[in-house]
């Protein structure tokens, strides 16, 4: 089958327009996921709150604990959530919120005030990362990211937290291009990403990347096999560039990021998958069966890492609940692992 050029999938999802290569001119063979093992330490879940029927933060945290989920992402500082997380040991990835970027970038004292208001009052919270921007694509917004990161890093260091809490930014997958085969991956705009990567090298922070095989499959179902996209057995792709074999699209996408980091001469930067998921209703390929296959497969898989980088790959699933007030494509309301009444959207185990 002929290899197609990269496709930039234009879907209205507010946080995940996935520009993904049409990776798959594929040959079918039997594969087994049994070779990949995971521990729950590799999986977190994003806690979106765009709904009017969601559980109270204290009940949300109880559900995380009852399911053995020991990491959470939130998209802005939420005092009730932070209070509920205190003392639980649940690791936290917390966004500053895109609207806060200009202020944090322009004024170091604003960054100090932000840390004083949103981090220092919660010594019992296990902060892991602060995400400075989520999928910021406009050029003016992108110019604020690195100055805001530097100011927040300085503020955390001044508060005695610089070594414990890492500052990064969460980017869309399409910051990487030429992703088929994975070994070809490069950053689309190194003038933008290069200085950010240099900052991450200097601080030891990871690059946060939102990775959605769902949007790749939706954008090119003729060339992307559903089994390959959902961790199901049956597909193998060989990369002659790195000599590795891929049995699922998630690995291929993540390894193209590693290839881009090598091309940018920053191979030591760690990757954390800050979002990944599959909708259970509302659009093409969005069924409970497919969502269950992908998300359960992801949980089982990430502890083993990727062919290029074996070992646990920290990953945050999107999302904990179906959110009834999200706008855009109808799938936006159906990414939840759970319904607002805390019942499973489909069978899932951690």
C-alpha cells in the first residue's frame, strides 16, 4: 500500500487538534500485547471539569484512590481539588491556564504571586509538574511560553521548590512532523521548540506531549488499521530507519517524538504523555468497544515503554469523566472513563 504524506487532522477539539502522519502502509501479522507489562505508577488521569453534573472534588479524589490511580492532571489551579489532594500522595500535573501566560511572562512578581497563591499553601500536595500552556498554537501566545516558564521556575526556586516541581509546557503532537516512519520525526518549528528544549535540558524537566492515536485513525482510516490504533493484535510496521518493529500506533507516535528530540540534539529530554484517550460515542470510530480497547490497552502497555525507549512511560489518560458542557465535536462529551455518577463508562481496570 502506498505511503501517504503527513496529514494534519482539523477537528474542533479544543485541546487536541492532532496533526498526525499517515503512518500506516501496513502488513498484517499476529502480535501479542502480553509482552508488555505495566505498573499503576505509569498511569495518571486528567480531571476535566467542563460539566454541570460532576462529583465534588473530595468524591473525585476518593474515586482516584479507590481505583489505584496515583496521578492527576488539572487544567488550572482549583483550590477545592488541591485541598482534597492534600496528604493523598497522588502526583499532580497542574496547568497554569492559557489565559495566565501573558501576565506570568511579563512580570516575575506575578509568577511569584502565582506560586504563593497556588503552590505554597498546599504543602501536602505532591506537585510533579507545572504546565505552562496547553496546546498553544498562535504565534503571539507561543512567544509568552518560555518567559513564563523561566519566571515560574525562578519563583519556585525562590520558594525552595525548584528541585521538586518541574516546569514544562504541554504541546500538541503536531509540533513533530515527518512522523512516518517514526525514525524520521523532526520538530516542525525548531526556532520555537529549540529554546524550550534547551530550558528543559537545563532544568531536567520533561516535555509534555498530548498523543491521540484516535485522531490519527479518524483522519486516515484507509491507511491506519483500527487494531493498530487500539492496541489490538494484528498489525506490524517495520521502521528501516531505526530497525525497530511497531505493533501499535501509540508507540510509533511517541518514538517519532524521541526521534525529533535526537534531531534537535536534546536526546536527554524525557517525554511525558500529558493526554491520551479515545471517545466512546459521538463520532467516527467513537464506540465504547473501541474506547475500552484503547484505554485498557494503554493502561497495560505504558509500563513497558516503547521500542525505542523501554521502561515506564508516564502517561495521563483523558479523561476521568464525561463532560457535558464541552463544545465542539460531539466526541468532546464522551472521552470519560467514568460517568458523572461515578459509574464506569465501560469496563476498565487499573
